[in-house]
């Protein structure tokens, strides 16, 4: 997995007894939402299909639990503060929460969500104790085993196709459907588009600047995020031009990145800017000390846009109503500084 958030492992088998027998659901290749009659209320239920199964939500949920990334911020922006969320220590600040989450919940006067261990160590017992009405995980890496356990607790909304590859618009739309707030979700998407378009209008030089967004998994490796990956999508909507060569790269494991290998570092030669991130200072030193990596023109001339601030790296890696305004204020100065290196 090549996200910027680390994962660890723990067997889920000991917790299986908490949820009883697992209902086996037919996997679907795309996400669809739509109403169906519910005999209990006479109103409309919402059915959301995913790659791991089908969630039927009988009425707008009040107790929401979120997994993966982005769902917490979107739910809060749509007016529903989750009762629980997957923790993310690396992207959090001194409050113990990702700052945009803490700021929004505090401003709303709501109680901060309870945090629990996620990823491959997903704490099923903690989710069970939160007594959720719905579990939102449309941009996550939950497994079929985890999904089956979670679905015995509450309707669970997973990703429509492959883990960690849901488009940001689809994520917001899906969450809006699950929360019974489709119009609010549509408005949230429009607001994000407007904010990012404003950056492009205010920085016309971005339109003349090409970029790639690279990543490494340690020394000897090199990968590139694909055009619709959320990090890249944010920059494109801010007016920057993705290097055309990215369009021709093969996706790795059917996901939103292409692991090209450090031996192909010359493929990044034409990009004006290179964006990347490092998990820590030691990794940065190891990666940038490699001759092939250091010879990438953007690295060599200093037109490298990077940060070791974990909250910023996290926020700029996903598009949702809370992260976009938080990222823009911090991103634009970094990009302007890198563009200035092109004239040095």
C-alpha cells in the first residue's frame, strides 16, 4: 500500500464471536445508490452497493462511525458529527485529532468523535460499543472479512471498486446518500470546485507549470500518482498541468499509482515541479542521497514541493469540504516558491 498513513496487523479472528454469523453478500463492481420502500416506516430506505456488499439504510442515521480517510470531514461538513472515527496519530496535532476535524467539531459545539484503532488492526469491539446506525468506509482499505464483521453491527458503506481508489466526488456523493443529505453533498462538491478554481484564477502562472506527484517506499523505489488520484486531482484543479507522460503509465495493482522503479527516474525529467512527501527526516535523507533520485531535474534545481508537516501532508492528500480550504492556505506559498526556482 502506498498511502502516506502507516498500517499494522492483528488477527480479527478473536473478535468474530462479537458479531455472530456473517451474512455473505455478493460483491458488486460499482457503487449505486437508490431508494426502496421500507415496510416499517412507509418511507424510503437508501441502498448503496459496493465492491464488498450492499448496505441498506432505513432512515437518516444519527450515530455514524467512519473508517479510512475523508469520511469524517465530509460527514461533519454535511452536519453529522460522527460518534466514532478511525484514529490517525501521524496526521494529528497536539489535540490528538487532525486539526481540521478538531476545529470544525469545536466550532459546531459538538462532542469530539471517539477514536479507535483502524487499518489492519481494526478494533471491531470498539466499533460495536459505539452502537452505530451506519459505518462509512467509501475511501478505505477494509477487507472482505472486516466488512462482513462490520455489516453485522450496522449497514456498512465500502468502496465501489478497489481499495483506496474512490474519486473524491463519488465519496462525497455516497456519504450524502448514506446520511440522507444528497443536496448538501452536491453543494459541498460545488463549493470545493469553486475554491480550487479561485486558486487557478488568482495564480495564472500555474497554467504554464507542469508537475508530477511522486512517492517512494524507501531507497531504490519510485512511483507516480495517477491523474485522478486525490493528491493529483487537487493540484490539477488548482491550475497546474500534469506531465502528459503520466497518462501513459500502467497502474500498479489496479490502483491510483504506478510503481515505475528508481531506474526509470529519467521519465520525470520534463516536469517543472515534483511533488512528494516523506514519512520522516531519516527517510528523506536516504531517498535524496540516491544519485538517480537527486538527478531528477526538479530535485536538482530545487523545484521540489514537499513538506514534513504530517497534518499538512495528510490534508493535501485528500479532497473533502474540510481539507481543501485548510490545504489551500498552506499549499499556494510552497508552490509559488518552487516555481520561483525555475527562473534561478
